């Protein structure tokens, strides 16, 4: 059962990004102080890009951080539409993090082979400290789409026929994404408003299947919340 701890609403996408950036820093410093490391799962899409770029100047000991991805599109490794390329351009190529601590999904190998290889890295990493997720206009999160069936035992799924191109993708499962101490949704823009209302009214969607033990926080702008 999903627990939404807070709907944190902001006037603009920029204010959302700033707040998310500060929360990531807080969580990183707390995880490193308590456990000596910070295992972070990055969201894909376009919404989180500003928050990632703001992180570059923040006081985080990146040598103690381990970066994973919630999903990836089956495209060549340097394709500008890859989530890993977005993260590299906005954040990873600007911070001093050891390359072996960044776990890029090998989606260029194809959805089946790539998922199989990444699953072991996800299993070895459990439990994450913070998972970041966006949400699509159909309520999808990562590459978990409505009406797509997946084996519940898997930590990483191959995805076929995704309604958001490209058709072939790789995604962490709801189980893997929920295995995190903290989880933040980052949602902005009027295009998400209808799905937010459905989510709030209890409609079963991929976004509502994510249920970490400590609940979730939603960082959202007024355009998406419909205030
Ligand atoms: C992807 C993302 C996807 C994204 C949502 C929201 O690969 O497309 O992982 O789940 O987070 O579609 O995308 P925007 O942030 O661009 O609205």
C-alpha cells in the first residue's frame, strides 16, 4: 500500500528543481554520515534535468556515492535521447565520482540482455537510499507503463512496445524501485494534471504501485497539481 507523506507544491518548475536538489543533498549527507555511502537512483525524462544541474555546485562527497538509473531506452550508448546521456550532460560529467560507482543500464545491448546484466547489479545494491522518479501523462513511472504485465519476481524488466518511444526499454521493477529508504516523485507541467487527479482519487496506475516502507514525497508545481 502506497503512503504519500507530503505533496510539496511550488509555484514554478525551477522552484521544484531547487527544492529537489536541496533534498538530495540532505539525504546524501545523512546517508554518508550514517552508513558511509549514498545509493541514488536517477529518474529519466526531462523534468529532473534542472535539479541534476543544480546539484553540480552542491557540497556532496561524490566519492561515497553510487548512482543507478530507474530505466533506460534501448538506444546506442551515446544517443542524446538516452537517460544516461541526459544525466551525464547535466551532472555526472561535472562531478568527481569514480566511474565504477556509476551503474549505467547497458540498454544498447537490447532489452533482454541488458535487463539480465543490470538485474545482478540492482540485487547487489539493495537497499537504495533515495529513488527519484518522474511521471508520464499516462501515469507511467520509469518504464512501467499502464496495461504492461511483468513478472513480479524480477528486479529489472525488459520492456516491449512502450507507448513512449523507443518501444524497447529496460526498467527497474516496482519491487526494486520500492526497495529504498526514501523516494521522491518530481512532477511538473499542466500535462500531468489529469493523471495527478486520477492518482489522488485512488485509480490504480503504475505511479501508485510504488510503495517504499517509509512512504513517498511528491515535489510538484502548481501547474501539475491544478491549484
Ligand atoms: C523515460 C523516463 C520516464 C519519464 C516520464 C516523465 O525514459 O521517459 O524514465 O519515466 O520519467 O515519462 O518524463 P518527463 O520528465 O520528460 O515529463
